C-alpha cells in the first residue's frame, strides 16, 4: 500500500504506550494524543513545497522559505480528533479548521454524520485527525465528504489502526495515511485490541 505510511518514532511510541494505560488521566490522554498528532503532522509535511517570504531580521531584509499555512485545513473527527487538532495547530498556527462529527451505531457498526462545518476546501490540503481506524467506517465517511469539496490533497493522521481498517481505507489511492501503530485484533464490537479504548470518552472523562 503505497499511500499508507507507518511512522517509526520513539517519542510517538512512548506516548502511545502511556495512552494504552486504562488508568491514565483524561488530561494526559489529551496531552499525548496532541504529541502524537504533532509527530504525524511533521512526518506528513516534511517535503511540502515552500514559498519565499520577505522578513526583516535584526540586520537586514531578506527572503526566507515558509509554508503558506492558509492552504491547509485541519478537520478533526469529533470528539477524539480534537486533541490531535490542537497539536497540529501548534505547528500550523494559521491553518483553517473544519469539523465533522461522525458517530458509529454500536449495533450495526454503521457510521453516521450528525454535524458538519467545513470551510471552502477547493484546492486546499486537508488534514484529517482521527486517533483510531477500527472498522474504517467513520474515516471513509469523512473522506467521501471531503473529496466532494474538491481539495488538492487529503492527508489522514491516525494514532492506531486495525489491519481490517487499513485495508478498507487504503482503497482511496489519492489519500495519504500516516499511522502510528497497527494492532492485530478487531473484536466483535468493532474495537481495536489491545487498542486504547474509546478515545473520545477517555479524552473528555465521559466513560
């Protein structure tokens, strides 16, 4: 799968192991998801095209390379994607943000959109933040919505995925997936095992 990248990074793995601990406080779950979001974003954008910007330094006026942050839109999948979004915004301070709230029916495992608020995505690079790719349903729904808005590029940042979820989402050959880890099992309720539990509930103390 040429569009799927597994990120081998010691800091990422350290944060992920902390999140796996079921007793980790919600504030620290959010903190480490933010850290992982930053690492994945840096990896995803390390070869982006830069523009020259005139900058007044202490001694002279000169041109230096910058990213045009206005060309990027970060789209967290609510709720669990919010801490990763915060991490991304610490790097791309001037990026736009859109929101998609997608909930999985626990009986049918089907994903349904219940809130959508997106800026103009035409010719933008859209960065989706979603910690888990379990069945892949929510991410597929998000990608379909975003693709209908004619972006230039779609990048998905995911902390952890199942093999089944990766197989399903990788059908979008023009989407780039940056993933922190793959866990071996998807149980009969559609949860990744060993996984990190319900990331949204754990982030916001609503277990």
